[in-house]
């Protein structure tokens, strides 16, 4: 056992209560919905990124990570353990992952008053193989602590979560540590959903095409991961994971969770797969509006625009017993931009590594509600990376070069041509899901963008692609100004990461005159 990790001693330890027992313990905070499911309102309603630290003990921090000295972490841990000695504490053991090559025993300790948090987490993971064995990962959670602070010791596999009662901190504390474990294996942990599209080729043969989808919270990652694309038997979808996968050097993606943590903003009957699972009595809601008679108002953001729901994976149509993805045939970087970023672009390996590092989107209420709607960049669209971020971009490039059959795309789910007084054109869910279907079929026709060098569509079956050309909405001078501004922002961002390979950095640079002329002609 690592010296930083120590057993939790408490006045009472409630050992591995069932889901039903946890709900009963949390009854004092529950408002029951019209569906028979539990709903709770929390004090803190989004992640506390500004209060999250990595203990600087045996790990090199990345540029975007806050460090904590080991001595301070140890002293604060001592205080927590002394406090817990006089408390009633729930101990809950669950398992992350099902594959023999990747499964982790996870253990949560939390004060009994906040039983709603382990109630939700129970749904997210799997029963452990041996609940009394030594866990791989531990989180110690004290929501009532007077100071809001979260600190993770990666080498010990321990996180302390203090002073916040937001369930997302519990869930992500284990996923953050698990991605660090994957990194030490030589793999990559991705903040990404995964699915399979089963599509028929012109000869009637069904091909299974594996997708992983990157995206910051609120960009449509969950919606697109769980969408059925309107495919009918014998075609269809297989939904694997919603939030985090671990990819090895061959492109195999290990699943992690048994539940999905969905953002409920805008949820309605048109999102058939999500809505059906969300209206199950076994769903669990956090910070959505529930009237006194149990009526659920998904479109009401008076509490927060970051309303959330935990849904059981098995109640999502299109899932089965498989959480792993045999191959990530298509890697999709979802962005939500409103200007000159195309509706879709096909990327070279170097461009894909660059857009992984850029992680472009706009801020949402799930990250920092005070900056919602403003431009945002996050390496890998993943706020949970531990260690140098450039190592991950370089490693992704290695994997893509070793697996030339993996295709990479940038997918915009925002709008195009939007500016003051001119709305541009919104990119609907239907447009995005159709584009993904045609990615799987391999039917999109492309030409090279003369400015950026990536491929942009000239024909997408099922869509009139003409209105989605960004150049339609700006004069040549305006487009050039926006291009120069965006490229300058991207250069500045990539320059933050000193170990990033040159070919990744130069992937965002203008084409040579010769290449531009060829692209314009093509």
C-alpha cells in the first residue's frame, strides 16, 4: 500500500449498502418525480475546477494543472481522517471496466448524510469481483467540509473531495485516476463516447464501424453518442460508452462505466433514445426543476442550466452487454463554434493531433457557468489529464500513424456565419447525425480547403451542403481576418506545450502557395 493511502476509521462504517438502501438513506433530500425516480437539489451545481489540485509527489504536472505540495496534502488528509473518526461513513465498492486487461476496483468513502451521491455512483459502475480486496482507486468525500478543495494523489490512487456536494466530482475523481493508470500502461485515456454504426454497403454486406466522439460537456457528445441515426434493421447502432474510454496502441477502446451521466438541458421526446431512459423510475436527477406534484421540467433552468441525470446503461436502447470497442475506426472531435469552422472536416494524422491538443469549443454551464458561451480550449476536451499534456498529443499521433485505417474528423455542432445582426445557419442534430452516418458509409465527397489544408465536404448524401460553406457568410476580407485571428489564437495555444512535436504545431499553418493552388483547383 502506498504510504499516502491509509484506511478510513469511523464511528460507524456502513459497508456496501444496496442501491435501495442508499435511496432510503437519501430520502430526506429526495423529491420524487412523476416517473417514480429520485431528484435532488445540490448546494454546488457544477465541477470545482478552480479548487482542484494534483499532489506533486512522483508525477510531473502539465501546463494546465494546479499542483499541491505533498506536505500540505498530508496535513489536510490528517485533518479529514480525524474528523471521520466520529462520523457515520458509507463505504461503497464498485468496479470500473469489464475487460480482463482493464478493470479497476474502486472504493468510495462518504459521510452518511450525503447518501444520494453513492446512490448515483452505484448506478454508474459495476459490482466488484471482490469487495473486500485492496482497491485500486479510492476517493474520500466529505461534502460538509468548511473549505472547498479537491486534491488527487495519482501515484497513491487517492482523491479527497471536500466542501462540494456535486455528484460529478465523485464520478470524475475515479475516471481521472483511471486515465492516469491507462497512461502508465502506454495507452491513452479519452474523455470520449463510443459507439458502433452497423451500415450496409452497396453489395448488401453489413459493416460495423466503430466511433469515438470527443467533446466538452454541452457540445452534443452525449446526444450524438446515443443517437440511433434513424437506421433500421438490419442496420443499426451499438452504444458503448458516454464519457471515458481507454485506447491502446492498436485502437482498441476499453469501456469504463455501466451508467450514463447526461445533461438534461433541452431534453425532449425528439431525442428518443435518451428520453426513454431518462423517464425510467431508475433514473436519478440532480438540479432539474421538479414541481410539487412531481412534474419534471427539463426546459426550466431556474436552478441551473447544468441539470443532470444518471441513467442506467441497460435502459438505453441500442446497448448490449459489450462496453468495449474493438477498433476506433472513426475519431470525431466535436466542437461548438459559430463562425468559420466548417460543419465537418476530414483530418490528416498531424491535423488530428493538433485538434486534439486544441480541444476547441465554447464554455458551457457544466464547466464554468460564469463563462458560458465564451470561446474555450481544453486539450483532448479533457479537464482530467494528469501529467504533461503534450505527451498525449504526441502519443495520439504515434497511434494514428501506426493505424492508417483510423479516420479522423472535426465536427461542428454550433452554427456557421453567426455575427451581430446576422444569425448564420444553425447545425441541427439531424445534420450532425446524417454526417456521421455517411462517415460510416464512406460516401462523403471531399475537396481540400485552400486555407486550412483539411478536407471539407462538397457532397453529403441526405444533406444540401451548400448553406454550410462558411465563405458564403463573409466577404473575402472578413473571412481572411477571421482566419488570421483564429490561426493566431491556435498558435498561441499550441505554443503553451513545449514538448509538442513540430509536425503537430505546423499542421494548423497555411498551405504553401503550390498546395493552395492545387487545393483551389481540386
